[in-house]
C-alpha cells in the first residue's frame, strides 16, 4: 500500500475542506472497497479523509412522504429500517442479497454507489486495463468476460457495475444530494450519477473529486409488489451474474432495473412501458445494441428467463 | 483453451519485448532515475488513535496504513484474530466493533477512534469460556481451527442480529421477526468460509447456544 496522510472529519465542512489537501485525496467511509483496492495499489490516494464519523447516519421522513437517508447509514441499518422494509422492500431485499453480514455492517449508502467494478483484469495489476491504466488496453475483451457487461459497453471497457443496492435505488427513482469544497450543493438522479465508459472508462460518475454525497432521497412510496431477484454462481456471498429490481402493480404495469449487465444499473422507460407485453418485449428493449462476448451472451437469455420468473412471482 | 494460449503467447511476447527494451534503454533509465525525486514509498506517515480493546483503553501511534487487523495482531499481540485473505472474502478476521461484527482486514485502525473492539480473547478464556466457545468444542465445530475465532465472533453477533430483528436474504417476511432456522444460520454465516468444511458442526454449535430452536 502506498503511504498517505490521514484526517478524521467531524462534520461535512471539515470533510470537503480536507479533501482539497491534494489532487489525489479521497474520502473513505466503510473502507470495504477503497482499502481493498489500495492494498492492491489499484487506488493510490496520498491523503484520506475519514468520513465514517460524520453525523450523516439517520433516516428521516421528508415532507413529500419519502425518506432522506444519510450517506453514512450502513447497509445493515438501511436494510433493517422499518420504513424501508415496509414501503421500499425492493431496497431491503437488494441490500440483503449483497456481500456478507460483516461487510454490510461497515458498507455505507454513499460508498456502495461508488464501489468499483469486479472485472478480474481491473483487479490484476499485471493485466491491461483501460479503467485502471487509461490507454493500456482491455484484457477482458479477449479474456474471461463471463461476469462482465453486455450492454452500454464500449470497445475500451465492458466492466459491469457490481452494486445490488444501486439497482434498487434506480428502480425507486432515488436521488443523491451532494456538497463540494466551494459549498455548492446539487441533487442528481441515480441515472445521472453514472457515466458510460465510451473511451474514458476510468471516469465512472459525474461527481467531482471534491464532492461529497451527503444523503439519498427516496420519493414517496409507489406501492406495488417489490421483488429483487439475484442470479449468482453460489447461493450467498457472491456478486450478481444478473439481478432484477422490480416494482409491479396489480394491473401488471410497473418498472424494472437490471444489474450485472451494464456499467450502471440498467433501466429504460420504454422498457418499463412494455411490462404488460411480457418478459421478451422488455428484455429486447433493454438489450437494444447489446454487444455481448462469446462468454457472456448467456446473460441475455438469462435476463429474459429471470424476468419471466419475476413477473410470475408478482402475480402469485 | 484458446484463451489460455493467447494469454501465454502475448505474455511471452511482452516479457521478451520488455527485456529487450530494458537492455536497450537501461542507460536512459539510470540517467532519468538520478534526476527523479526520492521515491515516495519511503515516506511513512503516523497518526494516533485511542480505542478500547476487550475492555482495556489503548492509545496507539500507527503507520496510517495499519488495518484494524494488523493493529490487533502486530501491535497489541492479540493473535487470536486471524488473517486469511486480507480482502474481505473469508471472515477469519471477524471482530466485534461496538457490538457489530466486521472484517477487521478491511478497516483502517485510525478509523476506530473511540470504538469498543471485542476479539476472541475478549469473549472468553480457556478457563472461562464463552458459551459459544464451549459449544464449538462440544460439537467439534472446527478441524484446523484457523477460521474458528472468526466463526465464533460472527456466530455471537449473528444471534444478536436475529434477536434485534435484523432480516436476512432468506427471511420470508421482512416485516415479521426473523426465526432461527438452519437456512437463516447458513445465510447469515456465509461470510465465514471454512476451508476444512466444518459447517454442519458449526451450525449445530450455534443452534445449541441459541436454545435449539432450529
Ligand atoms: C468480499 C466482498 C463481497 C461483496 N459482495 C457484494 C455484493 O454481492 N453486492 C454488492 O452490492 N456489493 C458487494 N460488495 C461491495 C460492498 O458493497 C462495497 O464495498 C461497499 O458498499 C462500499 O461501501 P464503503 O462505505 O465501504 O465504501 P468505501 O470503500 O469507504 O468507499 C468506496 C468509494 O466511495 C467513495 N465514497 C464513499 N462515501 C462517499 C461519500 N459519502 N461521498 C463521496 N464519495 C464517497 C470513496 O472515496 C471510495 O472511492 C462486496 C465487497 C466485498 C469485499
Ligand atoms: S473491461 Fe474495463 S475494467 Fe475490465 S479490463 Fe477491460 S477496461 Fe479494465
Ligand atoms: S482476512 Fe479479513 S475477510 Fe479474510
Ligand atoms: S476449521 Fe480449518 S478452516 Fe475452518
């Protein structure tokens, strides 16, 4: 691990000031992703701002009937919150399908959104990877790509976004609230947060390096049947091959977002509109312009079959 | 198999190229090196942290890079907590932080200012074992024992999590009280890998402590 200086922030103001210490400074929250990557020298910050003590650990009702979730609320606390369990079940389910009990106790809401890909070539510093080392090539394109993305990809990078939580957040139309070092605040939807790889796969979100996620807003509950279906290589403690977050109303209309198939949680309004026409119509729309590899083209079939199961379950 | 071949080939080509390149350009490299600043890897930053470990106050001055796991093992010599993968993938390093189980390998010690840490040494001693330790012995909940401290810490926390009503992936009704079934135990303990495969005995030990409800 490269050496770094360390500062503990007691409030958001201190955090966004301290992050200006260096261009390579980073926030550290639950540490479950950043520290892992620092050990491998994939991430090399020279200054860390510890935000894990910030007073952003509450979940409060908003005037609109939704919820404001502090960025430092742990994945366990979020999944177990009575209102999340009752009104946003898909979010509880997605969180509980991720990682392990130990990791969920540390992982935070903000950090979960910003966790980096699980592409094996990104993790192996001996391999070419445009995301880790821009311009070095992509080892995955001709390599082991079974887990990687099939849609939204580019010739530079086919990495998938690994978060379960973010897929549920996308289907719930969640928004992130941020503040930067100049004190500027902004609000962005999950669909705005992530950028597609194009030929700059090392850029993953629209966040500035000095921008701190302070909270996540959930709009008022939309009812319906909430389902999170994750398909993985073992029953627990594994990342998704594909996952579906769905909210389906009694009349069969609704919305769905998919995980494991794209560089970001994947949802299209046009696909939502086709839900009553069945799984194939929806998946055809979601997979428009898909560029799967020989090894991961099975995900397209799997997506359709999983959605069929989800739709069936929503009726049952 | 095609992929293996390709990778091997390109790796060999790469090695050859880089060997030639370094032979040719070593002169240039040396010239460059002398003009470079001292490599940053020799810098060590230290910082202080105060935490309570197994009921004792500890003030530590640590290299900022020290994980909670290394602070426990290398600085406080509490070697009961084990390092398996060092990447959050095995659970051998599980300890309790403010009553919650975490992977101590994926946490910086400096982040634990003011925290209460409990390790396997703090749960019980050979003369005064925690009921979970006794149950692991009774049910042979281990073979080599390497994963065991992590399993036991995780198991103690798991029962507490069920008691507090925290749901899991296999809890059928999110709004009901989670039950201590074998399915629940297996899911909740999935963050602790046992290379010896002592799982069924581990489950029996935990079930006994929980009051045999499964
Ligand atoms: C073995 C293993 C298995 C896992 N399995 C799953 C899985 O199945 N599903 C899944 O979804 N996830 C899984 N994870 C990933 C885990 O969910 C993430 O590591 C975690 O959510 C990251 O949160 P954190 O708080 O620890 O982030 P950190 O590691 O602290 O930070 C991650 C990134 O976010 C930035 N950051 C954090 N908070 C903020 C903020 N408030 N504002 C701005 N930037 C911020 C940091 O600078 C850093 O770049 C797994 C992880 C491991 C190690
Ligand atoms: S898919 Fe992306 S992350 Fe994986 S090797 Fe290629 S460039 Fe790197
Ligand atoms: S050593 Fe921490 S999880 Fe393996
Ligand atoms: S007892 Fe050997 S690894 Fe579990």
